[in-house]
């Protein structure tokens, strides 16, 4: 979302500065909530942050989902970022979308495009309260399909064709930036422009299956620098979901609130109702509770031990003495955790290189593994995927810090 | 839209306000922009717009004068610019 600070603030410039502290202490309800509706997916992207593939038999029923939506409405959560898995494979997906919008909860959902038929595109074009993000991780089939699976480029492009044809102006083209597509930023922007879509770039996290490919796929230090310059030049024209706030260490902040919103202004509700601090932190250590518990989601958000702890002032640890801490605020919690780095140390992609040193000094202990795995089968690194299944859409909107999102849409 | 305090204003029909300790969050479902209203007084002014004859009246009703009044009118201008509030009858 694009945010503006529309209010007087005695003396201080109208920047989000002071608000950041408020946000770090948490709000009564999340600003940005990601809700993965299912772990089922017809793709098998190598970097899937939720290790999706197979449906979980414990997934919330239609009625339970509606009860959760009722709760979101009571909490005045403006919108939810729905992902998965591929959310549209749930037979009740459209029923839930309608239910949410009828109850004043806007929906933004991520899809690989496989279920965007012409009638669906027309329906999406007609609603102010539903926004769609088509996931694509390369400007060419060669680059995209290596990560998302054979045929996935064509599927996404066909979906964009239909959306544009139906007049769904302003839908999002959502890209996880990798070592292999970072050289295609201009082409990706052109592709989005061609369909009247808005480009959204997000950061590759070592979460879910992403942990297995992060070493090979995350942008190099040199590429990060180029990405930063590219994003800075485009300002709010390209959305990022506040994904890249760790790049603020280069100097100027990118649009967004530039903070880790985990458990403070963002969280994840997974398909079985578990509430995690953020979509990239599916691990027991970041599990705050479950929406099926007494008190439901609100009780987890407001009173869980984990979220209460995250809203206390955090140790700055090894980063405390760095002059850039106020810019990057130590970076991404999930990126640190799943690369085996201490949470109060540098981000693995720290722009000053402290992360690389920390990675080199990790020792023999293996990084924590994700607590859940719904993958259809284990799959090694990026290489063309066997034909059996197609990849899934990784990026979910709110990825992360919603807040940060400075976008018109995220 | 440019803010003219002599005109009648209202919160845009596609905007929702959510109270927060610092003021409120405002979310526009059409533009998908989020704004932070950083003072309870501003929230009160924005909420009263629809019931009063003009933007100036809403500010006066909140007891704003002098420099404060100017600051709040600038904030209203920013909200008008981003479409969060609109002239009544124009949405």
C-alpha cells in the first residue's frame, strides 16, 4: 500500500519516523495480514516460502474461514493478502472472496494464473475490493520456468492477457528477485507496462524450499547494489512490499516504512489456522497460536507471548555499533533465522558485507529447518522441473512487511 | 483534488478509518493507499466533515485556530490530494 502520513506532527517533518516506534510496539490489529488458504499447489516452485504442494488435511473448513473473516471484520482489518499454495485451487475460493468483500475485508490474492479464465478476469475487473497479483519470476520462459516449472511462464502471460483484456487495470505482476532475473528488471517493467499492470518486486528469502536454493539464487552483492539503484530511480512506480528495507543501509531509504513488521504490524495465518509472525517465518519458534483457540485470532494477535515479546525493544546485538542501524534496523528476521545467523546480528545480505562475514563464521551447525513441508517431493536446486506438476506462486503479497509496502496495492 | 476549505467535504466512500492509539489508519479501497492520521484531533475533524457545511467549519468545530488551524488545513489538503477526502457530491 502506499502510505502517506496525512497528519500534523508538531514540529517534526511529516515522515513516518515517529510512527515507526509506534509500529514496533504493535497495533491493535495488523496492517497487513497474509492468509495462506491452502498448502495445495499445482506448481512446485523451487523457492516456495511455504513449501507448498499437498493440501493439509487439517486445513480450515469453509465455515471456519468465514468465522475468521468475521473476526477480521470486527478488528477492522482492511484487507488480507491471500496466498498459498495456489489459493484458487480451493473449491470455495470465490465463495470466500465474496464473503470477505461483503464483510468489508478487501482481498488481494497471489496466483500463478492457472485458474484465471476469461469469466474470472471479468469478475476481477469489476470489483474494487479484489486485487490480483500474478507471480512470475523472469521476463523470459527460460529464466522463469527454471524456478517455477515448465509452462509456468506461458500460464502467467495468458492470465495477464485475460486480465488486461477484461480491463482489470492495475493488477500486479509480482516477481521474486533472483540472481538470474535481476538482469531483466527493465524487461519485467516493460512486460508489466504492456499489460497495464504494476510491477512488484520482492526479496528472495531462505524460507520454506527457498532455504535449499537461497545460496544459489540470492542476488550477489554487486547485483544488490544495482537493484537498489534501480528501485531508487523508480520510486513508488514499482512496488516492493517493503521487501528490501535492508538495502536502506546504502544510504537513502526506499519507499516504505523500512522496518521488520513481524508480529507488530504483519503476521501470517496459515492454512491450518496457525498464526506466525510473518509469512517467511513458518517455524515453531515464530508460531504465536492458532485461530481455533479460544479467543480466536484477536487473542493471538493481542496477547500471545511471542507477539508480546516481539513488540518489546529488541536487542541490536552486533549491529548496535553500526552507524547504519537506524536505516536497516538489522534487516530481515526470517532471513537471519533460516541462514543460521543470530537474530540480533546482521542480515545475511547486509549491504556493508557484515552478513557475508557472519555466514562464513557460522561453524558446522546446520541452520534451522522449516517446521512444515507440504512439498510433493523433495527437489534439488534450480533446474527444469519434471513435467508432473507445475510450480506454484511464491510471493505473497504482504510479504513481509506490509507496511512497508508502499504500494498502491500491495 | 485541491482542498478548498470553503467547500463541503466528506471522507471518500471507499475509505475506511480504523482507530489507533495515535489517531487512525485510513485505507482507500479504490487507490489501495494507506494513510496514517497522526492525531486524534485530525480524526475528529475528518469524521465531522460530512456533517458540517465546510472544511473550515469542521476545523473550527474542533477548536482549531491560528498556526494549529493552518497545520490541520494542510493535512486536509494532503488527504484531498490523495483522494482520502473529497468534496461532497463529487465522488
